[in-house]
């Protein structure tokens, strides 16, 4: 994974994240990918409405 560091300057954040996860699978994951699979929560109502 250290060899990916020089690529960071030439890639977008999402492309870099996707590439590093793909190269490190199955041992490497990202919080973003995990949240897409399992959203942390869903609001059932708007708490700011009175």
C-alpha cells in the first residue's frame, strides 16, 4: 500500500480510495464503503420541526 502514496497527488480522493481498497481487498476496507453497505442510521422524523 505504501507504493500508492505517490499516486495520491494525481488521483481524485474517490479514485484513490477505490484503488487502494481494490488492491488491498479483502483486508482493506474504507469507512465510506462500509457506510454504503450499512448506513449508520436513518432519520424517522425531522427533530427540528416543532
